[in-house]
């Protein structure tokens, strides 16, 4: 009121017992006094606005009271809500002062907001002279000014009637809403229906939303109606009129005040009914359209604050993230995570002054008492470690669940008990990758194109950490059991983030009272970055915060730029000698749907082992042990045979009678899964653990990891670690898949990406890599298991690509079994190996081989006339290309003998360059076997005589057409000549004679057992193959 009068060009002096109010008034240009008497000197009009009659008496007649200092003829405007009798007595006393003081009885209605705007409703009564004297002031303050006849006291009488109606209407509105809640009605819809019916009232329409939203921010305090209806009660008693309804309403407000809600909004009187009946009047928040909700928000802050955060890197404190399960690492990369927290480990970490590191507490798996003790222990060790290395520049973040589960406020309380009181607690559960948004203080979980209030999701029904409130301010009150009222919780709005930027965030945080709690709204990563940048500015000004956040805050706070999901090839583990291990313990419905989808996707070579939850948690020790032993044996066998293996708890949810019992059941199930993984001896190619508690226990207890490097994410929101050297499986990728992340296909998507590829490369890709790298790939003829194993072993040891080559003669004897053996060996190889059928000169045989699934075939029509060769090759090329197979053909004809196939010297023919272009154009082949003087088998004593000039011309032609050159008859070629051929474009050499001779030589040496013959033959052939790989330049070239 005083400030508005200043704006209306009145000269105003002010006094208030609350000093901050006086300071604000002084800053606005008002004059400040230290007592009522001091501000009353030389004034024309004195306005008294206090809470009750006692305060009015004190202001006017108490020590340093105003009446003694007022000049003669001045007017007093009493705007407080008091009884008419008090006003009448005051009017008489003032007239007895003999100073010509005039009293205007002018109670107001409209609240603080309308007072500041000058739009109050004023009910004024008094002598005409008094009303005329103060008329300009009253007009300036009001939108509606009513002059009540009847002299002083009449205005307060009208106000009493107004407050009677107001109080009764608020009480009846509360009663009606509570009744509707008891009837099981959706109170939000109920309110919308009634406000358009005949039973509505202004008070119902105004206070109803407060009740439905459970928002009791005090716009008009409940205690005001204790006072005002108390005045009504006294007046009705003194005037002998029974007022039954208002008297009952008074008792209702008295009950609310006695329960501790007096300073809340007057609509909080509905809590009396909630307490008596157990109903909840708060309306169920609506599910909203995601796109519409996000589009309705202001535009994001234009500048990227992460750049500023990164520039301050050396000035920022180390961020120590205490993670209540491993999933909090889901937005960072190149950051360490510790699973132990002794002073030595923490000191080692702090000594390097990293910008961030995680400590995996897994406290969500503990009881509240144990979680608090754990956080206290870690914080004490952290303080000790920091002092020992002289690095006290750190700040602690409690990373919690983005769906609001976990030990709050127990963990923050424990941290503060060691770290000291903070300027504020920051609550920030926004997590974009998981679809968690906070808008207008309500936390939502995204489900396709909808945003569902968190309190209405499956996560809010958690047996250990369940909750009802979706509004974060109310959630804080709920979880603290009223210790921190919703009305006291501050909020950083999206409007502030997007319109004011980091500076506005800093100003807001710096203005908070010490010990405050502040929630953060966010709907994008840019919002999170703006908040983080503003908080950094506040920290640089000396503010200290304790943050309880989801993962997005951490990456924003340290300025991390996201990167694409990590794939096996990025870590160089596309293939391995074992399968991947997937362990699923999380039982939330989202995980169950994801597992069902994984099974439906029919991932290649996936084996499933379902472990009975009932046997792990509820049956005898013998049954539990049998279940664990059986699962471990199966899993080990599956992994050893290169099968990806899913070990999952059965999907029935077993809960206890109390949260503590539920946690104990969870522990038994989790410890059973841990024991299964601990007994698996085979080192998996990768490990995926589904669920926060499961992934933590697997890492620390089954794998014995003490630290790991967070290398990135396997999928948005799905952390990927590499286990430390001390673990049971050093360097093995560990995928931490949260139970509440991703759509139904997310788990299947990750497993597919990490599945062992059926084949690392095709023959055409091998040759293309060789072309780019300037080397050649050896194609080694194989006849039996020893030969196949010799090529695979050499390739893996030399890290070289290789081709298993089957000649028609070998196919005749080995049949489809030999082909299957080669394909299986290539599939299981850890380096790129393909299977090639050589010298296919029978159409029927080639058609059959194409159906067997090899990677490439050689169509040998070199014995046919040129046009017939084209026709023959073109036909097979069409069939092979339809199945993705590469086709090699021969133009010209080699002399010599190979596998009982002989070409006499007079039949041999060099490749004709002029025919080569037509042949390539007509047949569409991928590789051309050339005849430049090379032979099958042994070269004559005079040595090989190759036409390198012809090879050069053929390479110029072939390279223009994307065709690779092949040279048969590589056995016996001198090293220098081989290297010349590679330089001139040969990308595949066929090798048979020398490898076969190594095998035959072993057979001539006596052995005691056939097994010994096999082993010796394999080693002998392997040595020859390895030499050729080095000769061809392919050693070390495996991708």
C-alpha cells in the first residue's frame, strides 16, 4: 500500500517491525521511521494496517505510540480487520484527545497483490469530514471504494459479514472436495465440473485449484480466518445471535492451525479432512501431450553455456559424484568410477585433480540407516583424503534415480553432517535420455508421445521407495514428512532459464536463504547447461550447494560434450573366443517388456537361462544352491561355445510386508545372480547387467572390480565401462543398463549391436581393404579339420585376414561337411576370414555351392571358348550376386596340375588385355584371375617367368572397373617377384602346394597316436601359412 502511494506521487513515511520490508520501502523512495511516533509527526493521514486489535492498540497507544505524535486535525485510517466494537471504542478515545483527530474505519479486501496495484476493495465508514479529508488516499488505493453509512464500526461490520461468508465458503469448498475424494472421484475433473454448476462460488473457484494442486503457498494464511471468524464468534455472542455455520467453520480453521498449518494458505483447511479420513484431495495430474507441452515453452537460451564451463575448467572444484547405483554414469565419458572408498584410493584419485570422478555406493540396495552410515563414512574418508593431498577443492553430488527413488532426505542429511551446512540443497531429476522432464515443478516420465506425472508411473509404486507426489515441491514435503514444507521449497523455472540465462540462475541461487531447498525445472539439455553455468557462477562467489540430481546435471556441470554410442569395433573386440553375458535382475515392467522383445527378436545364437526368484529368495538353502549351480554350469558352457547368454531372474515380483523385507528379498535375488556370475569361468566377450542394484553387485562382488573407466554409452542413457586391471576380467566391456531406460526394443538393440557378427568381412571387403592398404590376402586350400585350424590359428596369431579355399577335388571327398566346417571356423574366428570355392568348372556343382553359403566362388570357364566363358560366368554371377557372394573368374589358362586337374603347356594361354574389358563388362565379376606365365603346382627348374608388363596393363584396366586381380600358382614364387606382383595390383594369391607338402611330410614321420599326427600337421601347415601372410604383407592388417 505504501509503495503504491509513492508511485501515486504521495509523500509517504513508513514504519514496520520487519526490517527487510523497511529496506525495500526505502529503496523505492519512501521515508523510514524507527517508531510509530516518529513517522506520525507532521502527517495528514496515518494508515494503520496490522494483524489484530492488540497490535492496533500498541501502534496507537503503546510506547512511542502514534496518537501522542499526531498533529491536530489529522486523520487515522484503520484498515485492519477488527471488531466493530473495537472501532467504536477507538473513535470515542480519539475524540477525547481533544486534538480534532478523525477516524476512518476502512477494512480492505484483495490481498498483497491488489494492494501493490492499488486495486483493493475498501469498505469505509466514519464522519463525513473524516472521509472527505482522507478521500484522495482511499481513492488511490482502491478499485472499489464503498462508503458505509452508520459511522465508525459500520465498515468493520461489513467486513465481518464478508469474512463470515469467505470463511464458510472456504470451509464448505474443502468439505465438498474431501467428500468427492472419499467418493473416489477424480478431484481435478470434479472441480472443473462444479465451477460451471449452480453450486459454485468465487471462493470455491479461487481456492479449489490450491486444494487440487496441493499447493498451499500462503496467499492468505489460514490463521487469518482463525482471527476473523473468532471476531465473528465474539460479536455474535455479545449480540445474542446464534451463528451455527460460522462457528463450525471457526472450529475447522482452529483444527488446522493446531495441526501446524496456520501459516499455510487458508485453503489448507482441507488437510483437516485429509487427516481425519485418510483421503487425498490432490487431483491426479493430467497426462499431457509431449510435443504440445515442449512447444509451448519459451525458446531455449541462445548461447551454449558449456563453452564457458569448459573455459573455467582449471578454476572449478573436482566434482565427486556419490552414485547410489552404477547407472548414474549414463551421460559422461572418459571419467573414472571407483567401487571402493578407502582413504588411500580417494587420495590417489584427488591427487591427479580430475574434473570429476564417481564413487559407486550402491546405497539404493541398503536400508535407510545403512545408507546414511555409508554416506557418512565416504564423506569422512573424502575429507581425510583431501587434506592428505592438499586438495580441498571438491564438491559432492548425490546422484540419484531420475524417477525419484532412493534415500532422500537421509543421504543429504548424512552428507551435511560431515561436510557442514550448505547454502542450499538442489533437487534436479531431469534426464533427457531417459525421457524425464520437469515442467512447472511437476516431474514427468515420457512414454512415447505422452508425458506422465512421475507419481502415476510404475516407479512410484516401488516397494522400497514409493511415493505419491509428482510435484517436486510436494515430493520434498512428502519424503521429509513435512520437515520441509512444499511452500518453503524454491524453484528455478524454465522461464527463468530460457529468458534470464546463467546470470539469472546465479542471482536466484545467491538470493536463497541459507539451508534452503531448491528444485530445478528443465526440458532440454540446454536448460540443464544454463542451470549448471549459473550454479558455477554462484559457487565462484563462495556459495556451497549439495545436489541431489539425475545423470544429466553431472555432464552439464563438467562441460562434457556427448559422443555417439560405442560399438564393439570402437574397442577392437568385434570378435572373441566367447559369447557375451547378459544378466537381468531388474523386475520393473519396462525391463520385463524389454526382455520379451529381446526374445522375440531372435538374436543370433542367444541362449536363455531363467533363474527362479522363488528358489533364490524363498526356498531352502539346498534348492537355492541347486538353482545357482545349474545356471552357472549352463552359462559357462554356452559362453565357451561362443553363444551370447541371457541369465535372467524369473519375472514374478515377490515383495515383503515392509520396505525392509522387500529390500531383503531383492538382496537374496541379487546375491544369487552374483554367485552365478562369480562361478562362470569363461571370460565373456562383453557383459551387460540390467538394473541398478544388479549391475552394481555384479561389478563389485562377482567381477571384483575396484575401478573402471567410463568410456561412453552403448546406447543413449546406457553407460559402458571397461573393467580395471584388478578385476576378474580386465578390460572386458561392461554395459550398465538401467532398469528404467529405453523403449521396449532398447535392450534388443544393444544386444544386437554387441552380438558376435556372423562374419567380420566378405571376400570383396577383404580385397578392397588390401587394395587400400597395398597388400595381398592369401587364399589357402584346405582339405580337412587340421588344415582349417592351421589357417585360422595362423591368421589369429598374425592378426591377418585370410581365405579358406575349397577345391573341387576337396569338395568331392569332404562334401558339405567340409564346407560347413570352413563356414563355422570363419564365423568363430577373431579376425576376418572368408570361405571361397575355387575352380568351379561344373555348372551344377557351382549352383550347389552357392546354396551352401560360402562367401565367394571362382567360376572357371577358362577351358571354354571366349563367348561361352562369358555366358557361363555371367549365369553363375547372377546367382551368386543375388546372395551377396563375390565372383572370381579366369581369363586365359594356367598350365600345370592341381588336385588331379592337369592343363598341358600347349593348352595354356595368357590373359588377353583386349578381351578382358569385354569380359568384365559382360559378366560383372568382382575379381579376375590372370594368366601372366604363372602355373599350378611346381615351376620348372628354370624358374617362373612372369609377364609383369602384361600384369601392369591388366591392373590399369581392372582398377578402372573396380575389379581385383588374383594370381593362382603362388607356391614357389620368389619373394621379390611376389612383392613386384603386389605392387602391380595383385590382391589375392592362391596357395596350395607348399601347405599340402607340409602336411604330407608329417605323415611320413612316425607318430604314436593319430592325435599327435593331427597336432603336428596343424603346426607344420600353420608355419607355412604364417610365412605367406608376412610375404603377402597381410600380417597385422586384420581390422
